[in-house]
């Protein structure tokens, strides 16, 4: 990867208009680093699986719709994650004993055995992320929380249409 020079960063110069691209770059870098780290540690896992594994561990017999709701992602995205985790042997699906039409998810015995090692890596990753946040001198998490609340109250689309209609 090339050296980052803020003055030469066109997307940074775009200001708020470049926000989605800048966030995507951050996510892409983190996912790429996590994937490399997992490979170096010999872990058969993808960077975006941790939340599902932790949630299913915390809430056994959870359904896909509930996973989607609690992670704030679309049901199809949750389904893809669950399918990947099933294929790798981390999750097992079964019919709900109370409602046979509903399917619930649980960690497999292999996943339960692997989870302490994964949690150790995720805790180290959390510390590494916090170090980068601390170095920034900004309360990044609070800013993201505030931004999410703001766009949940009034969407980007709605705000843009209101601005366009006043012109």
C-alpha cells in the first residue's frame, strides 16, 4: 500500500461528500488486515463473522431475523453470514421446539471449543482499535453514534430532497 499523504488525498478534499468513500476505505483496510491476521494465526474465520458468533453464543436458539435486527443489517445479509458460518461448521440450524416453522441457530461443539481463542484475538483487536482511536484524539465512537442517530431520525435521502426542493 502506498504512503498516505493527506494533502494529496482527493477524497479527503471532498469534505462531507467524500464521507462514504472514506468510511469504505477504513473498513476495507480493517477487513484486509483482519483477514491477514486470521490467516497468520491459522484461524479459519472471516472478519465480519465475530458479531454473529458472539450474538449466537450470548443468545442460543436465536433466529436469523433476530440476528438481522440486533446487528442492524438486512435479513438477506444475515442469511448470507449464517450460511457461511454453517458451511464452515460454526453454526447449526434446527427447528424451534416451541414453533416448528421457525428455525433457530446455535454454535456447534467445534465453535464452542474454538470460541475462547477467537475471543482472545477479538479482545486484542478491540485494544488495537482503541489505541488507534486514542491516537486520533477524537471520540470516534461517540461521533459515529451521534451520526447514526441523526441519519436514523432523518435520512440522507430525505435531507437531500429537502435541500433540493428549497432551491
